[in-house]
C-alpha cells in the first residue's frame, strides 16, 4: 500500500498515540510505550520520515510504504539510514498498559544493544530479546541474545541494574540454559561460549560459581557501571575467598549447654505425652551463639543471652511467666497440626518449613537416605554460607569409607537446585583442602578421603525441574552428582524411589 496521504496517516498515528494504551515495535520487538515518546511525521523528498524521540532513545526512519492500517494497528515498512534491509515499524493499540518492570527491561534491552555496538565495534548482534519462553525455561527477567565476531558466536545474557538480588543470584542457571539452546541451534557459526553482563558490584556469585563449570562451557563475565555503561571484563579466578564460616564444635557445644535450662523449660510446657515433648530438638544457629528449638523442622523458639523468644512467622514474643500460657497454646497447636497422619495438609503449621521437616527425618535416621552414610557424622549447614536463607537446606555427611557428601534438600521444584548445590560444594571443597574440618572438630576420629565431595540432590521424585539435566552436563567432571528421588508422601516416612 503506497503512502499517498500523509495528513491521513499522521491523523491515524495520532489517534493510536492518544488512546492512552499504545506501544511501538520494530520488527516485532517492543521499543516503548507510545505515551512516553514524542513523534512527528514529516515529508523530506519523495518519501516521508518518521521521527520518535524521548530521554531514552532517538529514532528516525524513512517510510517506504504502509503495510497495514486499521483503527488499532499501523504497520510501516521503513528503512534505517545506512541500512539496505528494510524493517517494519508498528504502532499498536493495547488493552492495558504494560507492567512497569517489563517496560524497564525492554528499555534496558534497547540500551544494551547500543552498549554492545559501542563496546564490541567489530561484532554484530544477531538477536536480542527480553521475552519469556516457558517452553524452554527462558526467564523474562533477563535480556538474552546472540552476537558474533568473525567466525565465532556467543550466547548473551544480561541483567538490568534494576533487577533484585534473586534475579542476579539466578543468572548463571538461565545463562547455561540459553547457551545450551544456542549451541543446539547454530546459525552458520558455532557458539563458543556464554557472556554474562551484570550490574556493577553484582558479579561475585557468578564468578565463584563459574569455577565449578566445565572449561568447555567458556563463560565470560562483564560488569556494567555508571550512566555511560562502562564495561569491565571480570576474572572468575579473582573472586577472592569463597565466603563461608565454620563454627568450632567447642563453640556449638558451649551454646547448647547454655541453652539446656531453656530446653527443659520449653519441653515442660508441652502437652503431657505429646509428640512435641518427645521430639523437641535444639540446634545451634550458624554464625551466632543462639540456639533454635523446633519440632519436625519448624522452629518456634530461640534462646540467646537476652532470654527466650517464641512465635511463628514474623511474630516474636519474649517468654515470661505471663506469656507461658501463650507458648503452651502454640505448642498444642504445633502438636495437633504438624502431624503427618492426622494433620490437615492445608494448615500453615503442616505446610511450613518443608525442607526442615525433611532434614529432621534424615538427621534422625540417615540410613533412610542411604546406608553408606555414617550416622555419627551428619551436619546441618556446615559450613554456613554468607547468603543466608537460600531456599534449600545443606547437609554435610560422610560415607563409611570417609568420602564427604554434600546433600541438598528440596521439597518442591526449583530450577536453581543444581547451581545452589555447586555453590555449597565449592565451599566444602575449599574447607576440605585447607584441613578446616579436622581443625574445627568435625568428623572426629575419621581420616577423610581427599577425593572431591560427592553431591546428592534430594527431592520428591516428581519435583526435579526438567532443566536440571541441561545444567548438570555443564558441571566440572570433578563434581559427581546423584539425584535421589523420594516418595511424594515423605512426611509419613522417607523412602527412596530412584537414584540417578
């Protein structure tokens, strides 16, 4: 369709722009909300120019023809100056405004393309998108794409500076998935590796974890900083010491001894002959002198130098003679609802802290998981990680032949499980090499096998994420991983249903 009435086209674009819910796309990729742009259509020679600009972008295209026009959509065939291949510029009315976070990511995608062209002048960016793809487990949190330099191509994954800590933490898993897909779908050039782009000061976790990947993965990590997006290539070997802490067994025993009186007091408040009274547990809280009290993994009271606090969720009360009755009621509720046989499965006390419940069952009897485990040496969160609550639990065990075993527990599907296990494995391996376990009082009387620790991923059989197979094949050959699938109703008794 030829462009023969500029005034009519100008009016039609103006109607879409004035609708309040419209966006602009080029070759199918979102550019901006129309409301955020200034625009003009002006004649210059035989063909008109369309000009779009804002604080974020400045775009000018020569209009070749109108490909499609309706009340909700106008598609123009346009050409960028200096580019022979035409593209399609689309003005589209939408039903509602886009999610602000989505808009921010799309804005970052457009900015990131300019950054790549400036920092890699000899490279060509082939694709770049921020669209989610559930079928292939590609997250919409990141901008992904492919670029090439000469005969070599790279898979790209970038996180905007506005992304939260969880997105930054999880980028390597999604980068591996994208790298694997691009290698399986080459376009003339083989994909040599993965380039990750992260905000300034946010590359440490990725640099640490890359050390556990196979060299064939070939990962490069870059930091983007400042308003002009300065780029710096980071050295994975320069991540520094892996942050983790080992508390001496002497300190743990001292903390437990100090909490003994509190343990007796709490147990005395539990209903007579209740399961809480029989199965009340105490554990030293990593990186502190506190002790937590729990029942089947649900922690509900804490002892410190300042006294005893109790409660569930974010609620905390100090235990006094006046508040003892409240703790008694809480203990009764816990005993009633945290019961694998009679508890209601939709009650929050039943559903809370599932990994801790699973951990409690395994600590009580490690042979439920594997007869190889030495029941005298199974520790929770040793060493303790800097990251705090990671959504999974770490156990460190020992086979009867002295081989260390890193055990990651998960009660529900989690795409990050393999990389989180690697994160823990790296720290255990460092402490093993430096002889810290014996020096700090762990595995007393046992000569540790110097071989790298084994990794066991433990979860209900149907709760392993389908992407785990892809991630695992990119790990270093030094890391031997076994997946152990449990019965779905493991609360009623742990049974292993498969090992892979």
